[in-house]
C-alpha cells in the first residue's frame, strides 16, 4: 500500500516537473531582447554562485513580473529553491 502511495506521489511530482519545464521554456521563448539580456545575466550569476544583487526597474507594464516568472520557473524546473521577498514594490531573489 505504501508503494502505491509512493508511486502516486512520484507520478504527481513528475507531472508537476514536466509542467514547470514546459512553462519555463514558453516564458523564456517569449522574453524580449531586453528581458532576455537580464534573464541571462541573472541566471549566469546564480549558476556560477556569484551571489550578485540585481536591481530590476522599469515603468509599469514593461515586463518586470514576466521576467520574474521566467526566472523562477526556470530555477524551479531545475529543482532549485527560490525565495522571493517583496516589500514596498521591491522584490529580492535569494
Ligand atoms: N516578453 C513578453 N511577452 C509577452 N507578454 C509580455 C512580455 N513581457 C510582459 N508581457 C505582458 O505585458 C503585461 C505587463 O507585464 P508585467 O506585468 O510583467 O509588467 P510589470 O513591469 O511587472 O508591471 P508593473 O510594474 O505595473 O507591475 C503582462 O500582461 C505581461 O504578461
């Protein structure tokens, strides 16, 4: 019985991971040139464990949240833990 439970859990986790990978690919493909430049710089810093801070700013509706979704989705799809702390319109990734 426990095996069946574990199998269901694994299937569900696999399904969730497949959805996240697809979402990450879709969001990445949709990035405009400016967003893609920032996306690449931030992921490069994460993958090389540089511990850099980035301040992403722009007028309302210019795609900051979209960029954030693309980044978190990509990192989640690779089993990374993403902590997002938002305060007064300023969001930090750790
Ligand atoms: N590269 C993109 N491709 C397709 N849609 C995009 C892209 N970038 C942004 N959008 C869309 O444009 C709209 C505004 O983007 P978003 O919410 O990311 O802006 P924002 O900078 O976070 O705005 P605000 O500062 O007002 O919160 C959203 O509907 C978002 O899905």
